[in-house]
C-alpha cells in the first residue's frame, strides 16, 4: 500500500514537470510581426569609391621609388561611407550612413536594417551614394504589392545593375 | 539566497517522501543533466540516420518521421525535443540549487566556473537543432540569431545575409549546421567531463528509479504531444508567428523586445556575474588538511576518500621508494574525511600526543580523542551514550547531559571507526551517529563513506568484534530536534535490554584513568 502511495506521489510530482515542458515548448506562439504587416529588410555589403581620387605619379616621382614599387597610380586606401535612404509612399522612412570596415577604413561598408510596413501597395524608393560627395548615384524605385507576411529585401549588387528589390 | 535555499530544502524534503532521499530528483539534478544528454544522443543518432542533410530534403525527411513512422521515428523526434527542454530545466535548477546553497566558492569554484560555458554550449546545440527542421521556426530563429551576431559588427560579410534569399543558403552551409549540431554537443560532453574533474568519485549516472521515471515521463509526453514542424522555410515570407520553444529560444523574443546589443549586455553580464561570483562572494578558507610525512605510509586511503580530489600521492619526503599524501590546499574543503580514512588516526595508539598521517588543523585527531576522553569522563548513570554529529547536521548541544556526550565534527566521515570502538570500551554503553539528513551531506559523500566503513566495505572499517547493537544511526528525521531526541530515547531503551557492556577498557584509557 505504501509503495502504491509513493508511486502515486511520484506521478503527482512528475506531472507538473511534464506539463511545464509540454506547454512551454510550443506555447504561447511568438508574434514575429503584427498580422497585416509585411517586412522590409535592407541588407548590403559594398565597398564605396575611394575617398580621394587616384593621382598619376610623375616620372621623377617614379624614378625615386624602388623598381618593384613603381606603380603609376598613387591611391589612398580610405573609401567613402555608404549613404542609404529609403522613401516609402513619398516620405523618408529611414536613412543611414555606414562607415567602411577596417582600421584604414578601406573595407566594405555593411548595412542591415529591418522595418515593418502595413501590407498593401507601396511606392518604394531606395537611394544609395557610394562616393565621398555629390548626389545619390544609385536609385531604384518601384510600386510593389506587399501582402501580409511578405518579405522584401533591398540589396545592392554592382554586377546586377545596382540596387535590387527582391520579394 | 537564504530564502531560496530554505525553499529548496523544504521542497527536497517533500520530494524525499515520494522518491526517498537516494532517488530524489532534486538531489540528482546534475546526474539528470547527464541523463538528458544521453537521451538526446541516443534519439539524435536515429534521427541523424533518417535525416536528409540537404536544404530541399530536410523538412520532408523530418515530416516523414512524424507521419509515416510516428510510432518510432516520430516518438524519438518528440523525445529529442522534450529531452532538450528538460535538459534546460534540470540545468537551470541545478544552477539555482548550487547558488542558493552557496556551493560556488573556494574549493568548489572550479566546478562552478567550468559549468558556465556549458550553458552557452547547451543553448548553441539546442538552437542549431531547431534550424535543421528548416521550417518557419527555423527561419525565424536563424534570422534572429544572425541579427544578434550582426549587432557585434564582426566579420566582413554579415551572417544574416546567408539567410535572406533561398539561393543564398547552400547545402554546404546546411551541412555546417548539421556538423555544429553534432560538434557542439560533443564539446558540451567534454565540458561536462571537465566540470566534474574536481570531484572524487563523481556521480554522472542517475539512480535507476529516476532514469526510468524521467525516460517514461518524456516518452509519455512524446506520445501525448508529438513534436510538429511549422510551415516550410520560405525566404519570400516572414513567419508572422511561430510556436516558440520558451526554454531554448526565449532570448529571441527578448531581443526583439529590447535590442540585439541589450541582449548581448544581458547575457554577457549574466555570464560575467556567474564567473566572478566565486571571487565576489569569497569567504576565508578554513585551514586545509596537513600531512605528517613521518606518520604517512602512503596507503592512499585519503586520496580515495577525498570528495574534492584535494589529496594526491607523491614520492615520500624522506623514505626512498615510498609515497606520501600531499594536500592541494586550494582544493581542500577542510571536511576531515581524509583524517577519518587514515590508518594512523586510531585513538588506541598509546602516544600522549597522537599525530595522524593526515590531519585537520582546526580539529586534529589528537584533539578529538582528548575531547572524547573528557566527555567520557563526565558520563555517569545508566544509558551512557556518545553522540557524534557533523556541522551540516543537527545542533547537538541541547542533547548533552550527564548521560550523553555530544561531539560535533566537520563531517561525520572524519570519525575513524576505531573511535566508536574506543568510546564503547571507555565507558560508553552506546554510540549514536547523527550526521546530515540522507542526501544532504555538506561534503557530498560523508554519509556514504561512513556507512561503507561501518559495513566493512571500505577501509578503515569498524572491527567485527564491535557489538553492532550498541551503534545506532539516527534515521531520516535527524534534522528534526524532536526526531533526534526520540531516536536517542529509543536507543537507550534498546541499550537497557542489552545490559551492561563487558569491561574491556583499552590500555590507554586505563593508563589515563
């Protein structure tokens, strides 16, 4: 009888643990984005133009250099920061400036940003400037129908024509 | 912390009634962690055999396990899921229990600190396991993890870009996840091995009733609530909501509720706090055991019995070819178990100044003998009992009277069995041992070692000629003052029935008197 009671007590103590694990392994569901919303991600890795343009060395300058160092172009390493703007339905939704990586700031700039939008039709304009100054030299504009739960990726691929909208 | 410790003690005693102290899950949280690991390893082995390690095939292969083979593969899949959650639960309780009991400082610091990276390895193993299902939960979790790492700004190509397009995740990367889901648990196992390296005779196997009970519980859960996948991973969509595993993936919603950097600060700060805790909460260490090379014969019993691997054998200081014990002071708990194990710790030695091969400066064997002799000298009347207790056990002071001598040791296993015989031959009619409650030994194995010595299963053993009827051990109610008093009264009644012991006073006691 005592053994039966002990087994019953053990079962009574296992049960809460079983419930705890069973319930919280899947519940409550986590709402990643609100129903009726879509997600826009801006993600790009791109090296900007050189901050200072290359200069051609004179013959006298080249002569002073060791033979293996006679590069006709003298280029600084530092690259321009990327400036990105996102305009949605005529309003500026987001803007950032990403510095190049590296101690000499000679690496690629990396941008990652996520934002939600109400599902529906939106006019989206993405602008990128990868030079030290001047206007935005890459612009892409599109009117997109974004259903609820859709993911729009805005990327940059120089070999594919610049800014990309991918859904 | 005291309130938490008291709550744990109360809960442990409730569980003792149902499971018994020897198989109480709250007293075996560490071994339960090992049990969960092996359940995961065994179930994972089968899942790996049936798993298609490619982006296109992974989701379907897991789905087939749950649908076509629900009775075996599906159950193992669910068991794998629930064992990982149970692993988190027992590890969290293990951490809280040790923290509440203050078992993280001094000689325990190594075990504490080596346990901290295991938390990260456990989570890393579990999180990557969820990615292998390649469903919406995997998509959310992988992106969230990548965004978290992206916040650190490490690496030229951010990890998050690997998951943003269907074509961006090659099969080779998926193979990397599979590799990590095997490699990280192996690293976890190695860490678990290191974690117990400073423990003498570490227990990594759960008692059978727990092994059976936990396995049955997880199997029942697997059958009642089979684990299910979410919809397949779709890079063109965002999972609007996911069935979140709040044990393993709780930190991802926390990150979106705060920020990736805030999450790094929270988890990094918590990790740093756990690591520095042994130093921040440091207490003066008790004087470590010392070895007397002249009295040490290198038998190695203290090495075997030390619960924290603080004693080792080294070449003898003066005797060529012989060995002696050496104490690593920083690991010594000052429990005195080594002194209790030493063959030279016998009170029958005629030396006026008894020096043991290994001794505790705070309470030498010589001082213990002197205290015992002084207490025996004061005993009078019928039913004379010597009560030996330990610092982790009940307070014995209130029980001392003309018929009861009460002596408290750091640990009951510090008591060489010869002291029991010595007490019985020096005027005591009975010896009552009242150590910690079963399962609550402050120094892990004091009760076990004492029981083995008394049963003759461990050296130094209690001689067969010692009348066992004159030796009692307080039962499960030892921590309860009334229970101990009852035990003492019951012992006296039993002693009365035995009559007076034969007059066999040891030579040394006769000389002393």
